[in-house]
C-alpha cells in the first residue's frame, strides 16, 4: 500500500508565503502524475498544481494560482513540494497530495492552510 504524507501547513497572513511537502513511500518517477489539490469548506476538492508524466515533466496549474505557485519534486527523496507566494484568504483550505500510479489513486491525510490576518 502506497503511503503519502503531507507537511508544512499552517496559519499565514495575506501576502505571505508557505511551503508544503509531500513524502511518498514509492518512487514518484514512475507515477502517472503527482500533484496537490485543496478543499475549502463547503467546496469541492480542486487541483492546485501537478506534474504529469511525459517529456519535460509538464506542469499544470489552476488559473487561480498561476504566477504565485511553483511545484517541484525531489526524486531521490520521493518528495513533492509546493511553494506558494502572495497568499490570499481564498487559498485557505485543506491541501492534499495526490499520486496516480497505474489505475490507482493515492491521497494523503491533508494539511490545513489558513490565510488570515
């Protein structure tokens, strides 16, 4: 069973920055995609950013975070990172790491991000 563990959430003021990490118990090179999703209270879970399999490891981002978020991976440590800048109150939510490996999808337990003054 693949395990995925997030860390790095917390409370940050508007305009601040935060870095999230996700450690997987399997190689993140072989996955179809690896990414971050978030869920705000009363809303559906949505994609924030992801790295997909393919030449150049293409990234995709939600329109709402483009220019403010970067996603990267440390293959040697099976770790995915999300760096968020210029955070806004609407970025508040539980952030989940997601791995798609073959036909299976794995989620972490989530880490809370709260953007508030």
